[in-house]
């Protein structure tokens, strides 16, 4: 996957604490970057109400392939697209890029199932969120 494969990007500033003793961003932070680009998109573009909305997204599957290290200081361009949009679920595809690089430092997938906040039972993807997701379907 190259940079041009992703229709949506969020820029994430790396923090001092992201590095580990080996001098690069620790692997657990990559999953945080996935969460950040996805939820920023859902809130800003899809109108997801994380505080009071009746529907929430739960992660049921995630995976990351590490290709090149990232290191502080710097930024990460987190690319996002939808690989599959179902009735109540969505599979996101993510690419993490160093600023100015066309080749990803990491790629991954992340699957949300939308559920009712109270009962945690699957529900259809809300219309506004579905429309936003359809806009970044690869």
C-alpha cells in the first residue's frame, strides 16, 4: 500500500514517551495511532457521539505489520480507508507514514462492530457514519 491508496489522513505528533529504550517508537503505540485516525474520522466526519450517543464501535480484530521504524521527534501521517463495510461492521485499512514518505512504516487492519451502548448487541452502522465510511471505501 502506498500513500496514494488512502483517501483520508490525520497527522499525529510523536511524543517523547512513544520511543522505547531501543530508540524507536514502541510497537504498542502503533495500535494507538490506529485508534486515533479511526476515531478522529468517526467523530469529525461521521458525527459519532462518544459521550452520549446510543451507538458505539467495539474493536473485534486488529493487526499490524511493521516495515520501518518510526522515531521521536517527528510526525506520523496516518492514512485511512475502508476495506469492507458490512451491515454492522467495518474493516479499516491503515497506513502509517513518515512525513514526506510514500512507503509506509507500518500497515494494518482494524475491525469495528457497531453496538448499542447499553446492551452491546450489534446494530446497523448509523446512516451518517455509513455515508462517511462510504466516502473512504477503497
